C-alpha cells in the first residue's frame, strides 16, 4: 500500500481524512491473455488502443497484470493513464485513455453528454423476416439470479440501440449496432431479446461459462467496437478512429 507520493504505508498506520491510498493486488497464477493490443493513436492528451477479445480494460476479478490499462502503463511509461470509457472484456475494439489527470474529466464529459458517436459490429443469425434497420428500446437491469448478467424487464426503457444489417452470408449476418445509451451488456442483451444472440456469447441466452471458469480462447464473442468519433474537448479537433480488427464468420454448417 502506498500514499499519493508513492511512499509505502504500513498496514497499521493511522489514516488521515482525505488521504489517498493505492493498493496493488498480487494474483497467484494469473492467467495469461495470449493476444496483443494495438495502439492506434497517441498524443499528449489521448491514447487510443485497439483491444483484443478476452482482455479486461481495468483490473478486476482474477486479472491485474493481464489488463489493457496495466499493459499500456508498462508499455508507454504513463503512470497517470486512465480509461475514459470501458468495453466488456469479451468485446474487441476501440478503447480511449486520458493521459493527463487535469483533462481527464473533459473527456469523461463527452460520454456523460452523449457527445460521442460509437458503432459496433456483431455476427449473429440471419434476421429472417424481421425488419431492419430498427431501433430497439427496452429496460435493462441486473439479473437477480446472476450478478454478471443483465436482463430485459417490463417498465420504462433505459436503453436504446439502432441496429442494421450490413451483410448476410447464408444462415448468419453481420450487424451494425449504434448504442444511444450505455447500459452494461446492452448490445448483447438487445440482440438476444430479438432472438439473435451474438455468436460466441457465453452469457446469453444461457450461461455456458461462469466468470471464474477456464476461458475458451477458440470461441471469442463476435462483437467489435468498430468506430468512435467526437470533437476533442482539449484541442477542438474532430477525432474519428476505426478498429483494424475483424470478426470471424462461423463455418457454413455452424
């Protein structure tokens, strides 16, 4: 445990009001994520990374060193690097980080004010006779029986996603998803509610692998944070970034 100046603090030391402490967890036998991130952009204020599937953005559960944030801190030597937003561990694609603590909130405000345009891509079953494009609105809440899942429930909508079909290949299709709100697992829950669960999803429609169970790296969730665009609140420049990753279509008989 360390104070804000980086000095060690004893476990029995008295704590002052307002004191900031840093605690670093050691995880025995932390699983290695065998996929690498790519840095797409870096300046004095912003880092844009292209995240692989399975890699958490920040330390959580059984992951500390094998997270995008810690990897980037080591790689870039930027101690105060902080995520501006997050995407699911299972999702690949674009993630933004603030370099300077003084400008971090200005970037966070973009998301609070919905001043960011994000698009995702997903592969799921073909839509059949369902009409697209469409806007899916629903109320999404945490599953009372499983904290790591979300479910749709009756009531006032708190999620909204625009969905379109980009490409059809036999029994499967590639969808373009634009979330207009930011509920946890929103895209995965919405697609499942339409009877079109995303290929490789371990939680929807049913749990096939719990949070602590061994990962199957051969079956990534086919969901990609493809593009992000906004006006940089620090420089005033128009920013637009696109992931260089691609999704995997199932085999024709899958």
